[in-house]
């Protein structure tokens, strides 16, 4: 009789342990990386800045948003934009609008040779980067 109880107890514990190990799978807890849709990236020559409009959705809460203008060789042009305060902790931000200032493009006719690189990082360290050619803001 004791052998049957021990066998039943061992079987029960084995099944319980198996259930717990499969129920605590880390893959179920992962959030998707941020989704970024860049809707505007225009150079405003008069203000010497780039106007950026984007929609950002981040299930993992936004940690930071950064942007940089690159020339055709991938070198940074002017100042970059970085913000880890305004959007920090936001789960889904729609219609984010900001300006990257002090961007000097020598020949406005070659604006299309430059691109904006926008990176959003969530609280889990997942990054999404999107790039777009610059357009010229018409006055």
C-alpha cells in the first residue's frame, strides 16, 4: 500500500513539475519591438533644421527617441536629436513631431542626397530604426 502511495505521489509531482516548467515559458512575456512610421522628413533651409513627423507604437514602453541626418556616405551632418525624457514610459505615441536643429546642407539642390535616420528604443532595449530621404520644405 505504501508503494502505491509513493508511486502516485511521484507521478503527481512529476506531472506538476512538467506543467510548471511549460507554463513559465519566457517566450510568452516578450513584447514586440517598436513600430515606427516616418511620415515626414523635410529640410527647412531658412531655419537650418529638419522637420520630422512620425507615428510610434511601442508596447514595451518608449525609452528614447533619437534622430540624425546622414550624407550619402553615411556621415552625420549637423546636430543629432535625442530625447529620453519626453517620450519615456509612453506605451503608444501617435503623431510625434520634433525638429533636428543646426543641420547645414551646403547645396539645397542636393537635399535628396541626405537621409534622416530615426531610432526608437523601448524599455526592453529593443530598437527600431527607419530611414528616409529628405525632402525640401517649400516656403
